[in-house]
C-alpha cells in the first residue's frame, strides 16, 4: 500500500458500557430476518436463485455459489434499509487499485533453481469508488540472465524474441512505472494497493527481479491484495484458475490467456464484480521481513 494511512481500531480494550451501547442494534429483529432469508437462499435450486435475481434486475450470470452470495447480499441491504439501519460502512483502504499480472521467462520444464525474469509489466488502474478503469501501464522488459526466450515461453505468453530485444531492462521499466504512479499522484495525494491473482507476482517474480537488479523492494509492493484468496473465501470456492474465476462469474475471458495485459484486464473485471457482490477488498499478503 502507498504511504496514505489506514484507519485502525483503538488497541485498548472496549469498555463495558461501549459494548453495551452496541448490543441494542445487534439485537434488532432484522438480523434474525436476514439469517432466515440466508437459510432460504441456501435451500434454493440454482434456477430459483437466477429467477429471483432476474426479477430484482440483478446480474444472474455465474455458478450457484456466486449467485447465492449475490442474492444474500442484496436481501441483506434491502432488509437493513427497510429497518432504517445502515449497513456497516467499511472505510475503503485505498483510493485506487493497481491490478498487476507479470509474465516471466520460463521453460517447458523449469529446473528447481530456475530464475524467472519479468518480461511483461502490465498494470490496470481501477478507481476504488467508481470501479472504473481510469488508466493502464504496459511495458515489456529485456531479460538479463537469459536474454533468449525459449520457444515454449514465446508460445505461452505471446511475447516474442523481437519484442524483448527492443525492450528496456527491468530497472528502466520500473522507473517508468513509478513515474506513471507519480503522474497519477499515487502514493502522494492518493493511496493505492497492488492487486494480483495469487501471491506469486510479488512474492516470486517481483521480489526475485528486484533482488537480481539490486533494487530495494518498494514500499507499495511489501503488502498487497491477493484477489484469488479473497475470491475463494468470499464465494466459498476451492481451487481454480483465472479462467475458472471468470467462468464462475458467468463471464467470458476477454483476450489471450497468459498475455499479461489481457490477464490483468480480466483480473480487474473480477475485482469489479466482487465489489458489486459485496466483497470487502482488503490487504491479505505481505513480504516477510528479513531477520537481522
């Protein structure tokens, strides 16, 4: 996350009176109604859930678990509004999301000690309030250890040898990216969080690349949002690829799988839908501090 602060709860124990002041709201009968409604949704067949969503004018695409979560969230908001109770408003942790999906050098069978160098650096910038894509950053990187890409890597990622031969090395591309951040006042006027599909883009690709180039890992990359982990916890699903996540939401993958830019755009679409379905986007990964 950028330098902007995140409001945190007081570390001091709550007083008994403070706890009691909250209980009348939690005892409101509407919460029992919400619980009963959730149980009814759980017992519905998928076609019934879809029919309810259609009648409510909501998106009815997706697999059963996704649809039930969507309907439950809508019913909860509706019942709280009727009871003249506001749904708990969580403070957004950032102003913007930077969705990143690196592509790196690879072989068909990578040796255990294989070093993946970043060859594609794509970023999609999403406004946390409007959920609109407001900008994109896209550069290719010339690998230093193994400047010749394997044919497998070129076929998988769509990145050609000619493309990386003409590209700048990672340190220059990183400088361009940080200038792009500065141009959008990210990390100064506005806070932002890096979003990835899984932990590997930062904990493996970015960390190894920074170490290889003797560059300290920037502050904004020490803590990030693993969207795949949030997705599994929110929709109660297990496993699955980026393609599966898109399909589970009833969407069609746009572009070419394993193209860094296309992957980042599809991750951004998943992020947008998750927020619309009521998911709180929170930081859930961080780099371990080195012991001295």
